[in-house]
């Protein structure tokens, strides 16, 4: 049951990350520069953990070509996700983006059917349908202040994240979680940085948000690391639903902490449906 504790810890971290991301990104005039500052801090944390745990003493890289192909694909899509993540949280309320982001579970689930030869059951099909219903509930509302642009950016980031998530199980298996963790923070940064970035813009984000960037990175770093540990111990279809229970935590926290009370009933219903759907995907 150790994998369950890792997964629950990851879910709590991701919920905290969603709330704080909304707070910080709304005040940022340059979401990409914010993401660069955020990722630089996360890379530093990954290096520190790598050194403290002594993982550098037992580095073993896989020799299979397949391992590196999966890694490079995952790194590319994680990098694309990082390019857009703070645009999405700037444009969408945390309680809505957390629900839309469940599309990443659907994408990861579909890919897992092919990559890991997992079987499509009636309950998994029902879970897939429930998540789509939850997405429809938060998007289909004439009185909603949610922009079409925000929804499109949210769906795109979820697509990128879902592809990367589906390949994490491969990475945690071929590499050790510690080695894969540091690689997956450093290599996607190249995608995020391409073609260039102004150092002054990044410094401005550090100056303006300082400790908030540190806290954001800490939540994301710990959550991702715990998720990898869980993937190492259990099947992807068990781990992903638990970590995505962060959705309902974010919806509730967004209502009370960020005063996101528009369409309150619909948000709660959509959040509950999404979580049920995720659990059925198991």
C-alpha cells in the first residue's frame, strides 16, 4: 500500500500547486518568464535531491533504444506543457482548470491501452464518459466568464500533459525514479527555453514573486517525485486516478480561498463527476 500513500501525497501537492499557480499567474504579465523561473527553481531542487540521496553514485542508464525514444517524447511534451501552464492558470479559475485538466487522464488512459496493453472494461469506458461530461458542464454555460481562449489553452495543456503522463510509467521503469526525475526537469527546459528568453524578464519574476516561486516549485517537485515513486511500485491505472483526486480538493479550495463562487453548484457537481470518472478508469 506504499504506492497509495505516495499517490495521495502527490494529489495534495498538486492541489496546493493549482491554487497557488492561479494566485501568482494572475499577477504575472509574462507567464512564460514565470514558467522559466519556476522551472529553474525546480531543477535546482531536483539536483539537490539527487545529491542528497546519493543517487549520483548508482546512475545506470538504460541501453534499450526504446527507453530513450519514450524519454525524448515525454520530455518534449512536458516542455510544451510547461510553456503553457501559467497561461492556462492565468486565463482560467483554479476550480475550472483543475476539472479541465482531467482530460490529461483520459489521454493518458487511452495511450496506456496501447502502450501497456491494458484492457478496456465497462467501468473504464464509463469513467471516460463521466470525465467528458464534467468537461462539458464547466464549459457549457452562457453566464460563465470563462473565455474560449482560456478553455482552448487549458485543453491544449491537458493534451500535452496527458501524453507525457502516459510515458512516465515507462520512464520510472527503465530509469530509476531519482534519475528520471532529474532528467525530466532538465531536458524539457530546453523546449521551454527555445528559441530564447530575456534574462531580465526571468529576474523580474524572481524579484516580484520570490518565495511564491519557491513554494510553487516545492509543491510541483514533491508531487511529481511522489508520483514517480508510486509509478515504480504500481500500475499506471492505479496511480493516475488517485493523484487526480486533487481535482475535487482544488475545486473546494478555489471556492473558499479564491472566492470562485460563480456557477458554484455546477462546479461541485462537475468536480465530483470528474473524480468518480477518474476512479472508474482504474
